[in-house]
């Protein structure tokens, strides 16, 4: 049986994921600091002024520095991975994405959180492939930062 009151969708085994289709879970808020944005810029060699130059960004289209879209995307493991808990798995692997849209920039210092909805659970030879819609909300904003249809493979314990 699945539970999923806001924080977590928990099931006893990968086979139980089929019963969780349509369930949603909402994570905790997480601050996207300027230090994290700068570290991501260094890691990816993407040093655009909209991410790093506070003075120039203040006069720019967003009024402040913003997180890279791919930084926000790269936070999905932290923001969403704890929202679905499955017993009887050896590991969970990122299987890919079917759709991704960046809808709003994340200002430096903003807080974001993930809302995960389970779309489907398909048995495979290795376990269960889970499709989820993950929306990254920005605290106080009307539109989310991004919406992604993600795929995860829940590998069965041997």
C-alpha cells in the first residue's frame, strides 16, 4: 500500500509502485545561494554575468543574479529523490527524461522545492521503470522554475 501525504510516497516493493500512480509528494524548501550559483558556474565554465555579476544583473532583465537552468535541474536528486521510498531495491538509477521545460528563472537566494507526481510504473527485466512529473516550485512565485518528466529505474534486490 502506498502512502503519500505531502512529504513522501512510500511503498514496500517495486511491484507496489503501480498502485502509487497518480500520487504526489511535496518536498522541503531549499535555498539556492549565490555561492552555489558561483560554484556551478565554475564547475560548468558558464560564467555569464546574469549568474555572477550582481551589479550588472541588478540592471538586467531579472533585477538580480539568477541560477543556471541546469543548476536547478541538477538539484533534482536532492529535491526529489527522497519523495519516493521503495523497499526491496538494490539501487535506483537515473534512466533519463522524456520532457523538460524551464519556465521561470530562480533568483539568487530564492527557495525552491520539488513536487513529484508518479505517472507510470512499468516492469522491466531489472526492476521497475518509474515515470514521474517533477515540478520545481519557487517560493512566492506564480510559475514554477521547471517541469520535467523523469525516468528512474528501481533495480530489484538479488
